[in-house]
């Protein structure tokens, strides 16, 4: 794929933000990748251009019917001077699975990864240096045809934007307080929960606002049919250590197949820890928490890597886990995954791309 380049001159570049105040998703780099799709022409005009607004017809399908998908991965500036990506090809494959589910066109995974690498190389000054910080990469696709009938759009825009992000745990691990929602659900089997599609996040806002109002950090989602089985926590996958076994909900169709989730399962198995992917009833979790059989609970996702859960609030009762302290396995997984991402461990699984 031949990518056209329209780059800013040195004097037109933005000043870099204060590296101590990056936060998440606030600042955007100087350039972006864009390509267009038309049913007849297929994907065309790949280009790296200055970061700018899109021009969208007000009738664009994405704005009305939500044909919109995204991905999230990171570029890490490493101590050895290299830039690394973690399991990036898996993000490309998942983008295509989301596209398939939402009746959107497939992209060439190698071409898109190549474009991302080229963009990151051009924008390398935007990758912050401090351990734990990174350059967040947001590929996304939106339906751009101007048409108000309900059918798949015939035109799309695929874009990649970059945002420098701060360390999630600048002040060390802070186990989160979780609210188990038995009123709202995130997704239902047969729906679009396993696709990284925009509407899933709109659908999640009400419950997370409610949880925040009540003083909790995030929502633990139960299944849509019975509100009985654990699904995800916030926008992360969830793990429990039950009787020494690492357990996570099986991918039933309503759960996002997290790449961090998969990495956790592979690492734990490699360490000789027994793992299970199965249905986990919330009653099993609360009973195990009460009887001391639940030693750890944590979320997994690209943003936080591992997010320890300190307590669960369900039906008027609060269940503390490991005295609200980060568990041993959560710590070990976080250390191992971040060491791989920053190039401090041998890449035993072939997960790393060096730019
Ligand atoms: C992105 C996402 C995850 C985590 O996926 P990773 O590939 O590990 O970053 C989990 N759940 C939801 C709902 C997500 O959107």
C-alpha cells in the first residue's frame, strides 16, 4: 500500500504537552492516517495528513445508526531506545471481526499495521518517556455514506489517531471499588457485545454514572438474560482466583475478547497456574468472598493492563477481597506484561513488534 504523505513543517508542529499531566485521551499528535472506502472503488487514497476535522454529510450512516468500530493499542518507548508494539496484529484481526459483525468492509491487516507503524515513526516525538506512559493508538472506522435508509453504508472512513497517555498507576496500584449492576446490562448474547463498536459504550454510560454517584469506581456487568453470570468489569475483562484457580468468564458472544485477557491466560498457563474459562455466577463469587475462597479479583485491558478489584458491592452488601489489597498474581501479571511491553523481558510468545 502506497501511503501519500502531507506533513507539517517543523514550525507548524504543536508544542508537546506536560509529560506529568497527560491523563488519557486528552492530547492528539500532529498527524493522522486516513483512507476511504467506496463499494465500487474499495479502500483507496491512504494518506498521512495533519490532524484535522473530517468533513461528514449530516446524513452519514455512522451518526444515525451507529456503524462505527474502533481499536486501542499502545506504542511504548523503551529503555533500549526502541519503540515497541504489543500484539498489534491481534488488534488488526479484532478490528476485522468487529467490522464483520457490523456489516462493514474488511481491511488488509498487514497494510493497516504497516500504516500504523509508519504513522508512529513519523510521530515518535509524541511517545512519552517515563515508565508506564505510552502513545495510545486509536484505529477506527465509521460509515460515511449520506443515506437515511437502514442498510449497511456503501462508504466508510478508516482513520488512526494518536494520543500520548500518562501512567495508569503513577502512585502505585489502587484497588478499585466495584458496583455490581443488577439493573442495567451491557450486552446480550447474540447482540454486539463481542464487537468493539461505539454503541456498546453509549449503552454502558448510565450504569457507570450511577455507580460513580454511589461512590464506586466501575460497574461489574452481569449477563443480559438472567443477570446472574459475571461478564466484564467496566471496559475490562474480569478474572477471579478461586481456590487457587484463575477463572474468567468464557467468551459467550456478549464479552469483548480482550487481548490482555488472552495474554493473562497464556502467561498463567505458562507459569503452571490452572486456568478456567467458564460461566461464573455472581452468587459463587460472593459466597467465595465470604468464605475466604476468593483470594483475588482483577480486570484486564490495554489501558490499565491489570486493575485489582478491592471490593464488590452487590444487593446492598459489600464484599472485600484480599483486604482491599492487590493480590500476588495481579502483581506478577502486571510486572510481567509491562516488562514485555517495555522490552525488559525476552519475547517468548512472539508478541512484540519493534519499530
Ligand atoms: C477493549 C475492551 C476490553 C479489553 O481489551 P484489550 O484488548 O485487552 O484492551 C475489554 N472489554 C471491553 C468492553 C473493551 O472494549
